[in-house]
C-alpha cells in the first residue's frame, strides 16, 4: 500500500538536509522571519532555483509556513493591510520554489469586533490573492475571537471564502494540537471538518503539552503529551493527507516522531 508522505517543520537554511536527517518525505519551513514583516527570503544557498532542483532530486516535497504576524481577518487596518501584502509575497515566493502549499493561520478579530467582519475580511483577502501556490488555512488553539478555533467558526469562514474568486481552491490544514487545546474532540474531528470544507490537505501532527480546551498552543513530541496516541494516529489515517510534525527536539526528536507516525500508519 502507498504510505502517506510524512515530514517535519525544519530550519530554512537547508531544508533538504534537515528532511533527510529525519527520514522525512516533506520539509516545511519559513521564508525569512516568522515574527517579522520584512517579506520572504530564500535562505538556501543558490536561492529558489537551487532549492527547487535539490528538492526534486531528493524527492522531498516542500511546504511554506507563512509568518505568524499575518492576520488577514483583523479589523485593525494597520495589521490587515500589511498582512494581505505579506501573504501575497509569501505565496509568490513559495510558487518560485515549487512549494506544495502555503500554510496560514485563520487569524482573529479584535475584542468586541463583529465576527462577520473578520470572515468578510478573509473573503476580500482571497478575492485579491493571486494563488500561484495553494493556500491552506490552519486551525488555531486559543482566543475567543479566532476565525478557525472551533468548527462553527470554520463553517462561517468557509462560507465566506466560498464567495471569493478562487475560494473553492483554498485548502485546510488540520493541526491536532490546536484542535485538542482548542476544545474540539479529535476522535470525530476529521469527519466534522470534511463535512464543512470537503477536504483536508495537510495534517500538522503534534501532541499537546496542555489539556483539552486549555486554549494553549504548546506542541509536544508524539505520544508524550496529553493527546491519546491512538486518536492522533487515527486523525492522520482518516484525513488521508500528508502529515508534518512541528515538534521539539531537532532532528532526533522529530526523527523519532516521524518514525512513530510511520509505524502507526503502516
Ligand atoms: Zn501547526
């Protein structure tokens, strides 16, 4: 049987070597500073073309995680407008390295702001976006004003972006730590997500240091946090999508997590 591609979130300097060190099929990384507005850079020696060629030769698929500062939903103009610009720059740069997708968090609106405005801001952002590379929206763990913490919000988000040009091509990235800490039961979450989005394009397979519905986003190595190992493996299996670990411990810790998943999925 064909196995699902597995990978890890790695350092951007040499994602190919990092993936190999973890026996991974996929490498996810940032293009530049995840906490900054400066715009994407390809840190790999030789730049975008060299990275594309090396990835193709090694048979490693690339994913780009967009900077954390991006929040296209917010009602704060001074964040929303640069967020749209940085998301576009990131998608364009990701396309240049032949990435399989750009993962971006669902974001949130300001306290007391109207949630509908946030969903409509997502619609406008997608409308304007040139999706040279697929965009995958990821669920997040915390906050009362999040666009993609709970399923009822994800349903409203999907309805909103469905009205955008190209909205039907937007994908979903399911993070197991975020759903657990966010307060959604993992045992049923794949079916509930697919009922809304019709798709799961990528799984972020992370254990959680914190309890169910804690709202805290602290990843743990697989089988070592508060998520049942059976539930975690079942999410990846039933999602039927590639999976990436964003766990601590460098190549040793993540290599063990990739091996853990491979064994559970075999
Ligand atoms: Zn994640």
